[in-house]
C-alpha cells in the first residue's frame, strides 16, 4: 500500500506547489476518448483552468506504490515529457521512475510465462495432458499481452489508444473551487460519499451516473460537486444484432462490437460529471473520483444500437454547471437538457 506520510515528505522536499498555470490538457474514458488536440479545433481561451500540480504528483506517486501505474493513460504521462518549470520537472522524474519500474515488472512477468511455456512444451513432448495444454495456451496469451504492454510503455510517439480511458483509469476533470477553475486528475469510477473501498467493489458501476437517478443515489453530489471532462469521442459496447437493427437469431451467439461516437461536426465535448473526494489515511492517499452523467441517446446514436449517452453541455453553461445551486436543481436539469445533440457513430473500432 502507498505510504501517505512518505508522500507528504516527498512533496515537501520537491517543492511542488498546489497550483500552476497550464492550458486545459489531454485525457480519456470506457466511455471516453480524452481530448486529443490533433483531432479537433482548440478550445477557446475561456475554457482554461489552473492545473493542480500537487494532485498530479500525488496521483503518480500513489499509482507507483499500489501497482496501478497503467491505469494512468500514456497521454497523461506524456503531458509532462517536456516540463516548463522545476515543479513539472519533479513530476517528469517521478513518471520516468514509474515507467522504469513498470517495465521491470512486465519483464519479470514475461520471464515467468516463458518459463511456464517451456515447461508446458516439455511436458507435452513427453506425454500430452490437459494441464500442459492449458498451461501452453495461457502462457502464450499472457506472453503476447505482456509484450504488447511493454512495447506500449517504451514507445515514444502517441497513438489513438493512448488517450482512451476505461473505468478505474484516471483522467483530468475540471472543477471550480473558491472562484478558481482547477484541473484535477481523478479516477473514472466514483467513490460515493461515505463509501469504503469494499462498498465500491460491491457496486462497481459508479463510473456513470444516470440522469434519472441523480436525486437518489447521487443526491449528495448532484447540485454540489460538479465537473466536466473534455473528450473528443466516446465508445460503447453494442451487440452486433443491435448495430444491424435486427433480432438475435435462433441459436446465434451474442457478439460484442465496440462503436465510437463523435459529435458532428467534430469538436471537443464538455462532458458533465459529478465528483467526490475521499480523505486518505496514513496507509492510503487522498482519492478524487468522478462519474460521467448519462441519459437516453439522441436519435443518431440510438440508430446505431446505443441505449445511453454521455451529456456534453454547452460552453456558455460551463460557469453555471461548475457553480451549482443545490436549491435550484431545475436550472441544473435545464443545462443537461440544453446539450449538444448531434452525436453519431463513426463505425466499428478494434477492441483495445
């Protein structure tokens, strides 16, 4: 487990401040493809925020310690590849250390599976058994998986999947505190107020907050702790028969497809989110976590077999969304209703 007291000492020694100026940056989701500036026009100057360098440092430190390094998208780590100041340099050093440690872990796992594969092949050569066949199959699959992960880790250029996030991954979320917009790295699976780690394991679906449940399960956050994530597109798992707009045939197995959805014309989306903060202990660091609000899809998305959709709010409603009035929920629902409507599928994407 990460040591929070060790982190505090490291932060004090590094001099990383709580804030630093930086343009709104890249990020992604199960649902989302965090902002890739090569895909869409840049956001206006009005959509900018202070980046919380301290929270980024804490995230990188914690994920190094708890084995969750690959839950930070490569694109987020690459944001600090060319640091602009001493504080960003401290974060870049931490990232380089984390990448080296993760490479060592993957190489050790590769060695373990290659040893397993060699033993299985020797056993099969002597006398075929079901166990040896299973060991060969599993070892071969894991070797491919670890080789791919190691290649991704060591690759210098960024590709599409480096911006994509899944539940449990981290992404930059814009919030507002004391009149200042902050960009804070958060886990894409919200730990609701009062929940423990055990609670969220029992109810792992809190990466999305359904609009029709905001005043029930999400009542402690809706109207109080709002944020937005900038995303280029989002992905959904949709059964093939629904994509083809037909019924599942007799005896036909269910086949999953991954569809990518984008706003038309292409533009960044300000995805409406709710967020939570869980204070850490001496053994565990602080946790910022969030959920994307979802609703029934627009007709273009529904036509592709999609049954829910994130809610991209309009830029002109950003201030009101980030500064919610808990006594005027009707105004907040109006912001969610006044969304950018045209989101269409760009077709099947390879699963990754």
